[in-house]
C-alpha cells in the first residue's frame, strides 16, 4: 500500500491543478466569414479585443466568468486584433498571465475595412466589440461589458 501513496498524491495534485490557459489560434478572413455567417444552436459570445486596449483587458474577466457560469451551454470566443507578429511575444504570454480559459483566436488580416462589415454594418472599428449569436439572433454591442450585463443578455436568450 505504501508504494501507491506517491502515485495517489500525484493524481490528487494533477486533478486539483488549474487548467492550462489557452493559446491563440491564428485565423484569417475566411474564418471570420464562417464564424460570423452562421447561426448556431448554441449561444456564441464573440468578443473582439486586443492586449493594448485597456477597456478590452478590463472586461476580459467578465467573459471568463460568463464561460465559467454557463459552461458548455455557451461558447465564448475572444478574437484578438493584435498584430500576428506579437503572437508569441505578447498575446500568448498575456493569455498565460491572466489564465484565459475561453477560446482565443488572433485575426491575421490587416484590412479592417473588409472584415468590419462582415461582423456588423454598424461597427465603426473601435474595440471592444461583442457579437452575441443564437439561432436567428444577432446582437451587436459596441461597448465594454461588466459580467452582470453579459449575464443578462445570455440568460434572456436561454429563456427563449
């Protein structure tokens, strides 16, 4: 029995450790088109942000709490608009430092004038911006969020 104690302790430590933070997946314009063009059966909360945008960084905990609160009922996707050259030097270290658990994608497409209308015709290009999609619903928010506001929007869709 004594020989199993270290193995059991190791299993406990592994089971209790924090999940690893996400690493950003680089995507292109065609990925944005497919992501924003479909209407899923699961609520999608898509946030456009950047590590250099203070309001974006300030609202990230609300998105993380939303993901933790609703689990698999929703999908939280954080799309970074940082330069792709900063993926390993800034974006992924940022995700690790803040233990980001939501899906993270980094858009590698420099022509904002082409992808902005694909997201929403009312988007003026400023970030943070959030798109909430569910079935035929398309809600666009050109603002920062607190958890309470996000929770209100998601819970209203779940009640439908």
